[in-house]
C-alpha cells in the first residue's frame, strides 16, 4: 500500500494500533485529525491524545479542529489535502457529508463490534453486559447515519469467560488494525464490494455513564458479574458498605447456588472471597477497592474487616 495518500482521524488508545499499522505499511499519511488537547490529572494540565502523541513521534501533521460540522474552513483545509481515503477510528467528532465526500474513495471506519449489532459509542462494554458469545471488528464505509454504512470486512473473536472491558478493548484494537490492512487492497482496487447491514438486526450501544456503575443486588448474579467485568476499567462497578463506596473489580457468579437471604447479604467469607446473595444465585467477590485505597484481593480486605451480618446496598 505504499503510495496510498490518506488522512487518519482518531483520538483514544483504541485507535493507536491502526495508525501504527498504516505507518508500518508505508502509507502516505497526509494528516492526522484528533480531538483538541484536554485537561487531565490532578494538575489539570492539557494532555495530547494517544493518537496525537504517536503522530508527533513520526513527524506527521496534526489537525485538531473543535468541530468539522460547524467549521467550513476546517473542512476546506481537509479537502485541500487531496487524500485518496480517510480512515476513522474512534475520532469522537461528527463528520458532515462534505467531509465524507472529500477523499477520492470516501471514508472508512474501524468499528469495535459485529455490525449491525452495537452501533454507537460503547460497543465493547454493551457486548459484555449483554453476555454476547462473540465480538469483533468491522471495516465499514461511512455514510451520514450512525454506523449504518455497508461493511467491507469483519473479523470475529470469542468473548472469554473472564473477559473484561479492558482486555476486550486491547484485543479488538489490535484486531481492528489487522482487519483494515486486510481490507485495504480490495477497497483501493474497487474489487471489494461492501455488504449492506440488515437494519432488522441493529442494536444501539449507548454511551456509558457513571450512574450505571451502582450494583443492584436484586439482579441475578450472572448479570452483576458481567457488569463488573464490562466496567473495568471505567466506570468500575460499585456498591455501598456501611455508607462507604466499595468498588468491585472481579467476581464470579454462582447462578445455581441458592442465596437463602436478602439480596446484598454477605453469606460467607474466606480465602476464596466474599459470597453475596443476589436476586438469583450467589456472587463471589474476589477483588475490590475500598475508598481511598488501591485494588486488593478480597481475602486481604477481610484481614482487616469482618463482614458478619453485613448487607451491601
């Protein structure tokens, strides 16, 4: 793909492997679009996105418009680059039709789901929450609708029983880069015709919110386990212990084990963890984080805290 003139648009860590793969493939990256630097950390100093950091390491031109939908000058600047193709990976800004039509071959998107399932902002976490058996990535031709475009190529991967939002994110980031490199020759030659999505199968992956982190112990153990895995590393599932927030990082559901107590009640404690009654079955908490402390094994937490008769809320 040497000589391919392209624009890359992406912002978070998920997009980094794809940009790195395009650089390694000796594509001519005319410009990298990423969101403006944001305040981060305790000092709230402006921090460059992971994509910008990689782009600068390779001496690539970086563009950071606050909007492409309401900035005709930014759109004109993009069009003037004369790209063959624009590759978009978790950019985070809406692209107007004028941008979608600017490159000679249009725009393609690397999306972290098996479209049309889980269109939208949080496909990785929604797949875990729903208990999907598989996830994957799609290389999609972009159009005006949200993740509605036809799909050039897809790669499928099983979701493991201990999969977390963090582990699936990292695997799909690498898989997305692989899928794009595999798809590009057919896209560039015109031999690869994209397959339209079946609208009847479409589901929407709403953006995550901190409000979703609170555990409802009335729910089945298997659903709470999925919530804990999906919300690692953010927003992190949490409960309350005698008025204090307790974040839960790892747990195992025992859906067939009878609870025989009110949901949220601690049933047993030991080296294996903390067994809690749920709306259906038991949940064994194995890793947690008290307020103001680092994550720790549940067994270590129990060395300093007795939970006899306690009920999480």
